[in-house]
C-alpha cells in the first residue's frame, strides 16, 4: 500500500496537514497481440519463426529482457521482450529438445508471461502449429528377378542396394521395397519400379 498526506499553509502562515491516507496501486494485466499466424511445417523441421507483442494499456511493456515462453506439445522455448516496444521473436525449433511428432490435428501454441512487480501473468493459446508428414527419399539401386507370365505386375527383388536418404537422427525407419512392372504384358528388358507407399 502507498500513503499520501497533503500539506498546506495559508496567507497568515498557519500550516496544516491531512491525515495520512493509503491507496493501492493495482497491477496491469498485459495481453499478447500481433502474434505470428498459425503455422505449418514438416516433421523434422528445425526452424519456425514465432513472435508478437506483449503490452498493457497505456501502453506499458515488460522490462527489457523479460522472458516469454513458447510451448508446443510440452516443448518449451524462451524469447525475450524488447522493453521499448514489447516485441519478441524466436526461431522456434520443433525438433529440440524432443522432436514434435506428426499429428492429424494442429498443436496449440501457448505464449506465456509469468508477470512482474507491475504486470500480472498472462498467456495466449489462439494460434496453432501443424506438423505434416515428412517426405522420405530413397537412394541406391535394385535388380528385379525374371518371372513367368502370370497376368499381374508383381515383381520380386534380386539385388537390394536401396537406402533411405532423408531420415531424421534417432528415428527407427525401415525400408521394405515393393516392386511392380509398369504393365503386365509379356516382354524382355521391361521396366520395374518401386510401388508407392503411404
């Protein structure tokens, strides 16, 4: 609480003072604005730029360097506020410290501020991050077996030198190639390809 007293002196030199009166200075509650729109990236990506402004009516801003946390699926990373304008920005890494997995539904982005001696805590959950499936690239080569005509395009592998090129460190990914002829007509030197997979 704060206290104030008024002192006055009249023209005759008489002085007096009011009784001390207390008042409370309430904290302001800031809010987030101008946040980066909802984002979409692929599984394994390492850079999504997120940011915005934190301010209270006035405007008043947190002290320069105060932290703003950005949390997605339990992955917490921290940006710092510019005390002059309330702006903050972070190159958010959705693959650190743990990789956020693919999901059919968007993840909520939670911006958080813990408050200070002058400002109340606040948070915002109005935006999202979508993690799409990553595209794997297959490298290397293979040789297919010959076969007798059987009215279908199925093929079997003879020599398998195929590898996965674009996996993420720590992921357990197995390549099980499925081969097909491009058509089922009889012939020699026919083209065999990898069947698409999901």
